[in-house]
């Protein structure tokens, strides 16, 4: 990926960062880069994620999925980092295999999927490092049961990705299921380029090597200067803008295929940096659609936002047929791709003209290689930002409270958190 | 809808609003309510939107869609307010008719829909008040052409919703197409309960009367006090929290069927209130999925957020099969619906325990009646908030710049905005 931070400079935007401030910040980037390199070398928790382009074995993943590679529909049962990486890759790329991500426990929604899909031609990809994630295990029990009710032997149609030990590992061993390991030292939101994200891609027939090669090429750019490394340029600029008041980061790809990527980014950014009262709030947007929804706010609302655009240079285009309506004749000389490109440039310029900071990330096209680079690059940007904020990028302690309360409410043990639920302060206004 | 603002009180949360401050604010609410009632009575621009439950004629809509009511797939070609209301309703409710919303001009994505769908059994619902919206007209020209190429007479399969005059009105007249009128005085983002939002619902066979009745019941609650009107309680609380530092409003329904509703809300809130440097930034979230993505940030990040939950009391449930894994036995005693409810209560309590403000909106279930009430209620909340901010809720002037630039870039006239695009400040970091 290439990054253009010109519209984040103080000469253009407010908040903005001056060139001199960026140069001062670059010495912090150099120190952070040393810390990151050391973490990668020592395979420390979290930093190990940035070694995945070298560590992940595509042959092992392809061999594991072989028994279910003929699936017409693949259910991925996982949530958060166990789902979003896989969904980002498979939703970005074309495939004859349909993918369904069961990342919620809404009963009507789960049922509608199970009723709609012919289970004889389906397979299950269940993903949970601990093997105890409540939502994932509940959905897995439901899906497994539905396969049995449909007369399909689920043990022939299931692949497991989990940790070294735990209930899912035991299950895989007991039923001799194909299984892969969630790599050590890699938090869920950083695991797209491991088996966690790539099993679904393998079933869909995507080019795993190209995903890893794109990521490896991005890894090669990690140097001690934000002026030489696109990933660090992005991470450092987002951090600097947040410090100057841009507490919101709106991720706005101009490609429908990258809609799920914006969700993946939102988890990466929120869960990694949102701690100690710090962290930008990620907002998921989509060009051009959100020009007709969010642009008014981005341009004329509070000056608290960085808008991050993603553009692609190439893709299949489609001409707009000519029309005899004179007011619309200008459209008939163009293609949809040209319209999309013009809308992007116009929107970017409209924010700059209003002094609202924005950054452009450029991909050549949406394919495995570029996608691998984007995922790796944003992970590296996030790790850098975590160093600059000096937060613990790789933990998410604040979610534990609700997990204990949920378990307690369902009778899974005694937890004081569950008791606090009953003490809710009410001020009800009823119809 | 019922609203519980207990967790937004200063005794629970920071930022929070004290009971005494709410009582002081209530006199502003009373004054704003008088202004709103007067606007409704005089059918003023924008305020007229709140009269839709009385003005919209379901028989007229059903009669207009009759020629295409047999469609197996309905393409709605529209963007922003011409798409999101219809999508919110049809994505929330079950139907045998598939709906596709062409609300973007990405060529690969448009082509993939047109190739996937058998056009003989499809129909087109094109929506643009002006009849000149570039994205909508470009897509309409493309889809019409695809119908012709497939040997389908598009003039037999198209319904138009547009203003009194303009290219789409001319087209409808010329080809004698069934057509409906975008009501006067109703901005796109407030038009879900008019033909704009209800044509797709009618084709899908939903109960239009119940949608309007639910909205009318909400209209009955509009009184001069936030303590008696759920919609005003929500609008006033969101406004008060924004003034106290909660510049972000995360809309988090605990129902997959309401995912598009969160997008609709994001347009309503952003485009109506995001002006003069004011306005909360809406964030679209989804329970329980985003507990594994955004909750860390909501609980431990900056204290700049209101989280708005939507819960439903009833729905079809599904049991979780029993398991012999002792760590998971507690799940086997529950249903997916119970798990969803426990996760919601736990998440709500976890934010309250951390002092993060949140509001609960309760629906009885997701059906036409409750949905009509939710849409109307949030519109009324937004109009009230606009009065409290004293902004012009019903305009969106900041989007004009990019529209002119787009048109200029495509050769549709001379616009200085298009020239500004070429002057972009660059600071590129390349791989």
C-alpha cells in the first residue's frame, strides 16, 4: 500500500500536524521501531503477529481443509478476531463458495441461515482459541445439531482451529477432526494471516501464498522512519491527529469489496488502543454511499475526525449507457469506475477545502497480494500507534467484566458482576 | 418504544446528566415542542415529515406496485435517504422477495448483482426526488440496459418514485410507468414512512397499515415533557450528554434484523445535526458481535461516548443442545435468546459499572408496528435535538461542494470546485 498524508498537514487541515512536528515525532517512531523489531525477534506476545508472513504454512492449511474443500457453503463459527479476518478476505474476493459467518447469537438470524442453506453441501469451520467462547460454542452446538438433523455426519464436515488445549481441542482429538492451531503469541485481532483467517480463504480457493507475499512485502518496508514506511506513516499520523483533537477515525474505502475490511479495522483499532482513557474511536464508512449519509457531518460537524480513504487504481469497469436526457448526458460519456473515482477525488478535496484532515491509502487493486499488504500494514500501523500511546496493545482486559456477568446470569457460576446487573438505575419513559 | 435513561444520570455515569439538569432542560423541551407542533400544523419544510403517519396512503402505494408485485427480486436504485428507509424496513422483516439496494456505483459490485440474478423475475424501484442524482441515474441506466439485454421489457418492470418534475418524472410520463411522488416538505432521511420507504415494503408484502399505526402511536406521545415522551427523552438525553462531552453516539441494537436500522439512524443523526461545528458522531454497532470488537474501547477508552442499546422483548427462540463438556454445561440449559439477553444485560451493566453513559430503547418485538414506532420516534428525537442545538435540521448544505466537483470532473460543466481537486497537497510514502 502507498499512503498520502498531505491532507493531514497543518498547512491544509485543522487539526493538522506540521511537517516539523512530524520530524520530531519521527525520533519516537525510530525508538518504537527498535522495540517492535526486538519484540518480533524474541517472539514476544503480540509482536509475534508481525512474523506471520514467515511463520504461516499455506500447505498445512490447504492439507487440513482438503476433506471439506468441496463445500458449496462454509459456515465459519467464530466471533471477533476469530471471524473478522476470515470474513475480510473472503468478502473481498470472488469465489464460487458461499461463506456464512455466524458471529452473533440472535436466534432468528441463526435459524434463518440454517433453514435457507442445504446442509448436505455445507461444512463447518469453528474457531476459538480457548475453546470456551460462549457465543461460538453455543452456535457450534446448534449448527452441529442441525447437521445431524439433516442426516449429515458433522464429523466428516468440520474443521477446528483452536489452541493447544481446551474443549475444542479435546473434541477434535476425540472425533479425529482436521484441526489447526491458533499460533501462540498472536491475539485474535492480529490473526488474519494465520490459520484463523486463512482456512476460509483456502476453502474458497484463494491464493494463500499471494496473501502472505503481499504481507511480506509490507514487512520489508518497516524501517525506523515514518517517511519511508507507509504503515508507520499511517500509524504516526493517526496518533498525532488524535493528540491534536481528532478522536474519531472514519475508515472509508471506495470499494464495496472492502466493507468488511472496515469492520476488521474497527476491531483492530478499538480493542488495541482503547484503554487507559486513550484511543481513537473507529467509524466504519463506505464510499460513495456514505457521501449521502455522513459527509455533511464530516465536513461541517465538530473538528474531531480523521477520515481515512482507501482507493484502488485498477478493477473491472462498466460503461454507463448513453441517455437522451440533456441534464444527464455527461454521465453517458463515463463509466461507473470513472464516476466512482471522480466522487472519491471530489469528496477528498471537499474535506481538504473545509480544513478537515484526511489520509489516502492506495491499493493497486483488490486481490490477495494487495489485501495481504493492507492487513499487515494496518496491523503494523496499530502496533506503532500502541507504542506511541504507550498502552498494552495486545490485551483487552475491559471485556472480562461482561463475560463474567453473562456466565453468572446463565447459572455458570457465582460472580459478583452478575449481581450488579440487578442493581440497575432506572428512569423509564414509556409510551 | 420505551426508553430508559437511568444509566445516563450523573449518579451513574460521567459524563452524565443530573436529574435537576434534566428538569431545567425540560422547559427548553416544552418550547421546542411548541415550535415542532407549529411546524407540523403549518406543514413547514421538514416538520411535515412528522405528519406522515396521517398523510401516507397505503392503498395508493399498493396500487402502484401491483404490476411488479410478483417480483422475486426487487432492485431498489437509490442512495442515502432514497435507500436506507426502505432497506431498514425490508431487512428487518422476513419476506420471500429478495431485495437488492443499489446504493453505490462500484462497477464490480453492480455487475456481480446483475450477473447473479435472473432478471426475468426481477423488477426495478428507482427513487430520486430531483431525478438527477448522479449515482442513482447512472445505476438506473445500467440496470435498464441489463434488463433490455436479457430480453426483459423494463417499462413493464419499473416503478418510479420522484418529485413533481425532473428527468425521472418525464421518463415515467413518457413510458407510462407506475409512479409515486416524494412528498413535499419531507427530506430524504425523514421519508421512510412515505412512498420512498414503503414501495419496497409493499412489494415484499409487509403490513403498511401497521407501520403507519406504530408511527401514529408514537406521534400520540409527543408532549411538552421529556419525562412523558420516549422520543423526547432520547433526543434530550443525547443532546445533554453531547454538551457534557459525549460527542460519539454508538447505536447498538441486539438484533441482527436491526443492523440496517443502525445505518439509517447514522444518516438521520449525522446529516440532520452535523453542522455549524456541532452534532454527535453516530457509530453503527451490533450486539453481541461488537462486544468482541468495540466493547474494550467503549468501557476503557475516552469518556466521549453515549452507547444506545436497542433490545426486543419477544421473538422466535432456539434451544442450545446439551453438551457433555463440563465447562460448557451451563450453555446447554439455555436458549440462544437467553444467551443474547444475558449478554445484553451484562454489557449494559459493565458500561454502567465503569461509569460510561448508556441508554436503553425497548421494543416489544421486531414487526411492522414496532418498527414504525422506532423510525418515527427517532425522527422526533432528532427534530427535538435539532431545536435544542438550534441548527437547521432539514438541510445538508455541506455536501454540495463535492457534488459540483464530481460533475465538473466528469465534464458536466464548469465548476471551480473541480479545479481545486488538482491542487491537492501531497506527502506520499510509498512501498
